[in-house]
C-alpha cells in the first residue's frame, strides 16, 4: 500500500511563490539545486498558502452555520484553543492559546465554531492585538450576545529567535464587551480560565 497525500493548492500562486522562494534561497547564499533544497521552494510555497488560508474563510458564515435558539444566558467558555499565526513584521510564527467566552442572548453556537473563528483570523499575517479584536468582533456582531471575552497568550519567535532573543516571554492580550466590562463578570471569567477543572 502506497502513501498518497491529497492537498489542493492554487497552481498559479504556487508557481509564483516557488520562484520567489528559489530567489530567497539563492540570496541568502544557498544553492537551490542542492539535493536537500530541490523541492523546498514548492514545499514553502504550499506551506505559505496553508498558513494563510484564513484569507479565504468567512468567520460570520462559520458561526451562522451552527446558531441555535436557546434560552441559556450564562457564561459559555472555550479555553486553551491552540492557535498558530505568522507575525506580519517578520513572517515568523507566533503560537499559543486563546480563551474565549460569551453570554448568549437567545442564541448559542456549536462549540467547534469558536475554534474555527480563531483559525480564520490566526491563519493570516497578524499582530496579536488585532487578532484578539477580530475574534471578539466576529463573535459579538454575529451572535449579538450579552458579552464576549477573549484572552490570548502567545510566544513570538520574532522575539525568541532574533531581536531581543528572550526565550521565556509570553504576550497576553485581552478584549471584553458587554457584561464582561463589569469587573465581577470579568473576574469570574479570568478565574475560570486559570483553573484546572478537568
């Protein structure tokens, strides 16, 4: 039994990106004809498309595909959502976890859709601050809940591999709307995402 991997990429984009990556490899002083690098331009071209697939995704459409009428009006939290993104300043990865909560007002959403919204915006060239706001705004404007909270904790390779080269720094960003602007609701959320209930 052979191994067949099926992935679909835009042929024109792949061709153009391959040319660009071949040029990059040459400019840094490497030989793109060396055995280990022969397929690297194509691999990198496909990887860049995969890592930025969020540009072709619609967060609102994803949320609306699984909205359900429900009278539940307490906090719903999805925490420890893994995220991977590329820093728009250096094209280096940053990665970490998102913690998201909302308080429904007539509608709940399928739980898997919240992590998908994280992917929509993290699979783009990003800064963590904007990513935090985009996730919050998509949930807030689509579900119209009583409040939304988003906290992201991430490590940035642009700080770890170059520049200040600080290996253990973690960047935390947060955004809150509605009921989460009240200190008691916000504190409950922060306490719950910091606890180990499972």
